[in-house]
């Protein structure tokens, strides 16, 4: 029998390639018995957001710009599986694409890398802190309103280099990304979830396929982690119900505590005002229902006004 080739699509950054390798390893660990001779190939797809490292992401279409070109590669047959950082994936996928699985989740927290290795509390007043996320800057402003929060672009290495060169006093990154790159020692501080609530889907690696490719979809599903899938389903439903995009000042985290699923959401505005709420359901409850209910509760309590400010 001829060997089968599975083409795994990814962006070309060091972090994206590290995550693609994790995906390939997970897929090979659950090879269907008749596919023991499968060949895997990592295919780098260069996105507009990678080619243009200067224009603000909000003007390029948000973090979803990185996803859309990988989805295009799926639909035109260049790749069979697209690997994403789930926090970058819009809640509405391109027609013909489907999320098949999420790998076991990493540490969801955010981390600070500073020029002098000091935590946020010890940064000099007026220090420039780089982040591409309004969600992060809104929450950090509540901790240190005397700092300047400025947009920063580029991959992890580029952002840290800008700190070392003095363009920024510090930068905030996902801890899971530093971990996957073997750069945990460079973090001066790891924020608690009470200090900075993560983005929906943060630290989860998603596998996307063509919706009609049932064999690959099932294969990815076997490699996925059910609890991660349930948690991020609640988070992404929360985000979708708010009508907010990946670059909006919205945080959400769902986690299992014994037989309970606890979902916490946060909505902010550019002025630094935030509201936070939690909802607890049983682990057997539909996680989408929990995310939906939490978002509706927060909208009734005024989250829509905060989001309106974010869009002006």
C-alpha cells in the first residue's frame, strides 16, 4: 500500500514551528493502524501579518490575519491540517474549514520580560511596556497606571530583542510561548490569573482541517484533549456572544475544579475600566451553555458599553 502524506501547515516563526512539531508528534502518537507508513511534512505558509511587521494588527484585520492564509492553504489543498495558537483564531471560521481538536493546554498565564529583569511593580514610572493586546494593557494599567503601554509587533525573539535594545522597558508575552521555546528563564514575572486574565483559548494549540475531510478530522480528534476542548469551547462561546474579536479587551478562562467547570470573564475599555464575573456549572454541562450564560449576564450588567468604548 502506498504511503500517505499528511501536510501540516504553520506560520514560519520559531514558536509556530515548535507548535507544529508538537502537533506532528501528537498525531503520530495516535496513527490509525492502517496508516503506519504515513509521512508527515511541515509546510510553512507566509501570512500578510508576517510579511508586514509594521502596520498595527488592528488595521490588518486583527490576529485573524494569520489564520486566514492558513485556512486558504487548507481550502486550496496545499495543507491537510493547519496548526494555530487558538487565541488567534476568530470564532467564525472560513466556510469549508472546521476545528478538529485542541492539544493538551499549556500554562495559560502571561509573563513579563524586562530589560533589567525586574517585575512590573519595580519598573520606573513612565517605562514603555510593549504588548500587542488591548486585553493585557487594560489590565496592566489597573496595576501600574503610571506606565506607558505601547503596541509592539513581531515574533517572540523580535519583541524580546526590542526590550534588550532599549526600545521598550518591558514586554508582555504568553508564558506558554516562552515555555515552548525554552525561554522561561527570561521572564521577570509571571502574572496570576487574578492580575491578568488570559485571552480565550490562550495556551491551547488548535488543529484545523477541511470540514469534509472526515478521516483527517477523526485522526486529529484522537490526538486532542477533551478537557481542553471543553474549556476553550466555553471561552470562545463567551467571546462570540459578546460579539468581540480576538483583539478586543476581553479575557476569559474556564477551568475544571473537581466536578465543576468555572468560567471567568473580563471585559474592559481603553480607559482602563474593567468588569469581571464568574459562573460555575457542572463538568457534565454543555460548556458552550456556560460561556453563553456568562456573556449574557455581563452584557446585562453593562459590558456592551465597555465594548462600545473599545470600538470607538
